[in-house]
C-alpha cells in the first residue's frame, strides 16, 4: 500500500508546499555552487620566498590575500603586483611580509609594522606614514643600514645644530640634546687634565651652541741667554764731556734657565722660570771718563760744565746782525741751540773766549761757526776740529 509509482510521486510533490520549498532551495544552492566553481581562480603567492597556492573567488589581489586562510596578511605587507590588480587564473603574486616594530621618537611611541629591509628605509616609510619628519641628521639607536628584525625597538632622538671647535678644526654638526661631557664622548674628543672647554661639562646643549675645546699643555725647556756686561767708568784727568776712553773691553756672560711654558692650542700664553744658573759670568768693560772741570789758558783759569769736540768753521760779515740781535764782532760764534744754549760763554781752543749769540742754517749738532774780523782770517781758519768748553 506504501509503494507509489513516479507519476504519483510527482503529483505528491506538486501538491505538497514543503516539498516545493525544498526543491527551490536545492535548486538555488546548486546554481550558487556552479557559479562559485565557475568563478574560482588560483593564484601562486610567493610569501617571503615560500610558494603558496591560493584559490579565491575575489576579484582583486588584495581581497584574495586578505580572505585567504592559508596566510597571515597585513596592510603593511608589500605586494607585487599591486593590491588593486584583478585576479587571473595562475597569477603569480610576490608578498614581502611586514614585521612588528616599536618606533620611539623623542618619547612618542608607535607600535606598528614595516616590510622594509633596513632601518633607514623603515624610518623613511614610517616618517611619511605618521608625518614625523624624521631627518637624516636625527640620531637612531641602530645603524640605518642594519636589517629590520621582528619586534625591533627603534629609537629616534631629534638632532639640533651645534658648532664645534677642537684640535684646530671647526665644523657644524647635528647631535641629539645631551650634556657637553656626553657630546665630547660622542664626538670622540678626549679631554686632558688641563684642557679648557667653553661650556660647563654638565651643560645641556641647546640649538646653535658653540662648543670650543682649548688644548692646554706644559713644556719644560732649557734656554741659554747672554748676560750683558756692565760698563764701569773710572775718573780721569781730562775734561768732562769728552768721549770715554777704553781701558779694557768687556764680554757678555752666559746663563742657563729652566722654563715651564704653558701652551694653549700650541701658542705660548705663559712662562715660568723654574731655575737658572750662570754658566759664564760677564766681564765688565772699564773706561776712563773725564772729570776735569777747570782749564788754564793764557795765564787764566776758568771753570766749565762740560766740553765738546766740534767741527769749527769761520765766517766774516761786517755790519751783520746775529740771531739774537747783536752786532757781529770777534768773539761771537754761531751754534746749534739744542747743543749749546744761546747766550752761553764758551772757550774755543785756538780761538779764545766767546759767546754763543748766533745760529746758522748749516750749523747743526756738534758744529760751530766762528766770527772773524776779516775774510782772510776766515779763509785761513778753514774747518778745524776743536775742543769747546761750555761755562
């Protein structure tokens, strides 16, 4: 009684509401499965050198990778061809996976990822991504050529401009703010015990600070130098003022000094005599010096203050006037007032007593001009060397 032929079953299905729904659902699923199977494509993903085949119904490379259960895919990963590329069957896709890193810029922390190989490349990418404006002069705790590793901690300290002068070199550089002591260590500048620094070692550098290092050194030198001889005068019986007469020649001595020199950047700034000794004492020079202040001439004796050896010429100018307004006459001489003051009484050897009342254009220094009563006397006198005693 329970057996039915096909015609009866078809009739039952047509008349059963539930059976109609089941058939509809089955038909839809079948169509969907056929559609999916028709659109499925396979791509060959090269993940960091490892080949992975991925089947996908999604239209772009990015969608296919994001929805694949076979790989872990991050927005920071590098994909070639680009994520927007349309998927075609057996398309080859290269993926460079990103790694997690922690970036710290002056204390501001970013937990992020990067697929760049080197620290320098990663910094350029992250600087652009987060608008950090990281510069090449900024200091990094790792070499920029170093490879990026998983969970790497990259620290950046922004640099400031400073001027440095040391060991004869001056240059502008950039460093992260730090104390002067740490700056010198960073620059490889070692201070000597006496070296000077323009800023305190605990000073925290500020932009455009000028850091000057002056090298201070001491040198001990032995220096030999002459000791000048002294001239010792002995009174002699000839007129005061006439040239000294050599009795015995002097000679310089020699001394040796031990000197400590203080140099700043190679230039001497101070010297201190630590000790000295006389190697050879000097020998004094002995001269005789005129002490006579009186002379006797023609039965008369007169005193004088000093004597000169001078060139004496003669002139005759009847009716003329002297520089002091006196009329010329025998016994008047012309002198250089800077040597013999006008008005002084003198005695000229070979001429006699006279007064200095005149001057002359050519009478300069140790030179006098004697007035004669006649031109013949003047010509006869000529030019002589005489001793002049000034009273």
